[in-house]
C-alpha cells in the first residue's frame, strides 16, 4: 500500500474507530508513542511489540540470535499488558508512530487490515518463495485478505482449549485419567460429562453434587469454573459445547463472515444447557465467577475442581498452584466429536513503517523454525511450525502436563478457526451484555435471537462507504 493511502485515509479511519469504540486517546494512551529508540550508529532500529510477559525471554533470545545474523538491524522489544495493548497500538497508529512490527490477534486483524494499517507481505512471500506449508493447517490462511490476494502476517503460534483438573479431586471422585478422555456431553441430560461435574462438586457439608442432600446454595468446591459469560466468542466458556452441537459456528463462513448465527436453535440449546450447570450448583453464579478472583487462582486454591482453559495458560497454571493439575481434552458432543477453537497469533508489519524490507526480514525470522524452536523450549505456547510444535509438546510433557490434550484436536481435525471479521469489537460489545444477562438468569437464551438481529444489522451497515 502506498504511503499516501495511509496518510490520507488510514489515519482518518483509525481515528474514527477510536472515537466509535472506546472514545479515548488518553495522555497515558499515547505514552508509548514517544518511546526512545536505541541502537549502534548505522543500525536500523525496529520496534517490536508484544503483550505476553511470559514470552519475553524467548523473543529476547530470538532478537539476539537475529541480530548476530543481521548486524545492521537492532530489535527493540516493548511489552504491554493485554488490557492496554490494543489501545496503545491504535493510539500509536493515530500518532503515526506505531511499532514497525507487532504481535497481531485474529480478533483485531480484521479491523486493522480493513483500515489499511497493515503492510501487505504477500509480495515478499512470493518473491522469496517462502514456505507456508510448514505451519499447522489453517494458520497461514487466517491472515489473508477476503479475496486471497494479500497477506498481513506470518503465523507465530497456535492454541486450543482443554479441561484442566485437580488430580487429587478427580481420583477421590473415582475417576481415572482415561475416563476423562472419554467424557461425552449432550444438551438433554448432560451425559457422562455432567455426571462427572456433579461428582466433583462438593457442598460445605461434604455432600457431592450427585448425592442426596446436596446443598447447591452452599458449595465449597465447584465441579467446573469459568470467569465470565464469554460475550460473543466464548473461547474458554461455552465454545466446546456450541461447536459440537448441530455443526454450529459463529458465521456463515470464516474468515470474513458477514452473517452471525447466535439465533441458531442448536446454539441457544447449548447455552441453555451450559447455564443449567449454575442452577444445579455445579458451576458458580455469574456474580461469583466474575467477582475478581481469577479462575487460575480458584483452581489453585481448590475452589474449582476443573475449568476449560487455553494452552497459553499452561505455564501460568503450573507456576500459580502447588496442587497436582493435569489436562484432558474437551468432551465429545452430540455431533460425535470434540472441538476446540484454534486461534493463531501472527506478526504483522505496520503500513507506516519507514523500514519495510528490514521489518520483513524480522517477521520472516520470527516465522522461522530457528526462532520458533527457541519458543518451543520456553514452554509458553505451541509454535505455528509443526516441527517446532512437537518440540513444545516435549517441553510441556517435561513439565508434567499431558500436552496431547491440546494437540489431539489437530490430529483428529476437530479444530475450529477463530472467527475473523472486520467489526469484531462492535459485535462483541453488543453480545457481552446479552450473554451476561442470559447467564445471570435475567433473560432466556431465546433473547439471543434479537441480539443476533442487531449484530447482523451492524455487519450490513454502511458497506462500501469510506
């Protein structure tokens, strides 16, 4: 994209997005835009942003290795927490001082690409005949434009979800690790999965959820924990159930879907069953789950016997609890298989960078086995390159986790790509209060039909206009 296209329309559109979504560019929001760059005389300094502090050591090593091979470039890494990251990115784009390269997320990618803020790297990929086939299936395709002619990032990692559980509690409940691999759920009676959750739930008097006299209003240990209602995404909340009931997915196609399916009866049936776990006492009320005490802390303290969580939190959970925690895959659903959202991050180049060729060299290195093998040894994520993922599995198994609970979805082809649309932030803003209302028993799952109408109206509005 030409520089003029960025300065003339890109800045105007990004400013409008800021005003429409958060209404802020605070003084603190622009703090990152005045970052001082450093490097040796004659070096090109590239600013690289990421949000995960747990991955900093690995990427610092990648940067050091890269600089040895490319002494004309210095990589300046800057890290911001997730809650501030996207505000900082957008604010820095408005100020025309964004990082040259940054870690991108599928939920944000659609917005930035549609606003012309990402450099098309497809010409570089084609010119160098860069090998995209060594990435896990579907990852590279997530970063293509709707017409498939442009590419805005190289995959860096992938994640799926699994059931983290307290081994001692599971053993006391009479279950084996093999049992957990065979759990099934259905929206009628919950199947063996609901029986498992009932058995793990214990009230203040020591009575289990499947025993006479169980007091669901005074629970000591909940069979299944969660953090919030999941808004329109539900990645670690309701997605394992919705994605295995009736072939449901968020949109009519992915990426770049235009029509959402929250009005699907099967989806609403899944949400209704998931909510019933609260009514039965096997999951905490929404007010308790979202009270500020995190799911990892509750699992580590013994307040939750299990929870659905992503592979990106393996190291966090391992370091946050002294209790014996293990993982099993998500349950098999009515469709006859299990499912997990598969989200993959990528490294994108800001269209306003003054150093596009050097930025591409850095992104290419980040997307190589040389860097991703380093990340694999860190035990924080599963790298995007298949051979590096195998090494990460070995690392996680060395930490005591059954990493195949995450990779089984790739082996069995039961991954569902994270939705990529150009208005995800607005969609999620509409769905958050609706889903929270449903989970708080303030409205019924059928209310999702009206919410879906609003979402699809949003998706259709003002198409084709600058």
